[in-house]
């Protein structure tokens, strides 16, 4: 059972990552703006479906690694910390631009869902994210690693569905707000980078 402090930290970090408009949010907005709420909801569900696959692969792959060698799991964990720190530095150094909601053709619910699933499944950055992110919240004293990883992955997916659904349902208002605050894109990298850096550094130091 994951302890409350770890679970709270995890939820807050995920929420922080969601609140800064990223590709998933902008894709959902684009679909909802062009095809209506159903297309936006379908896109959000498709992204979440792709995330389920990535989370499952990370869960079983990392669990198998842990069963083979606790040391190997720790190596992967700290490699994940290094990757998060790298992402944070790179995001902070990137020169951001104004946010643009991508144009999206009007499509059916089924096609919007299928395209979103495929887009997320074929994104290697998502796979690397789950492999580096989830292990940072696994604690030996909290029980079986496979259950912890599965729980963390499920929480991420549920939060993703809830968030993208809200974005799709309020697409008009969100799009108008982003249109008035397009400069947020210039701060996007610094905000995300700060989250990655703080998480990576905290986790790298917490067991020392």
C-alpha cells in the first residue's frame, strides 16, 4: 500500500504537469474546437488508452527487472532521475514561443479516438517518461513493486481522462483564455523544467 505522503506528492506532481498546456491538451483542444465535444472527449480517451499501454509495459518491465536484481532496479531508478533532470534543464533552456492550438479536421468519435491512441502509442517520449517517472515513487516498505507501479500508472491515467475531459467540455472557454494568454508558451518550458528538476533532485537526495 502506497503511503499517503508519497501518494500526495505523486498526485501534486502529475497535476502540476497537467496544468501546463502540453501536446495532449492542445491536441484535445484542437479536436474539440473543430469537431465538437465528442471529438475532444474521444481524443482525450485515446491519449489515455495509449498511456495505459505505456504504463503497463513500464510496470511489468520494471517489475521483472526488480525480480531479477534489486541493484538493477536502483540503477534504472537513478538513471530515471538523471533523465528527469536532463528534461528539466533542456526545457528551461529552450526558447518558448506563443502557444498555438493545432488545426484539426472534423472527424468522427471513432476516428478521433483511433488517431489519438496511435499518436500516443508511437510517441517514444511517453514510454521513456513512464520508465523514468514511475520508479521514483516506489518504496520497498510499501509492498510489492508491481502493485505500486500499477497503482501509480492507473492514477495517472484516471487523472489524464478527467483533465482532458474537462478540457474538451470547456474547449471554447479554454481556447479563448489561451488566445488571450498566448505568452504562457514562453513560460511553459521553465515551469515544466522546474517541476522536473525539483522532482529529480529531491528523489536523488532523499535516500542519502
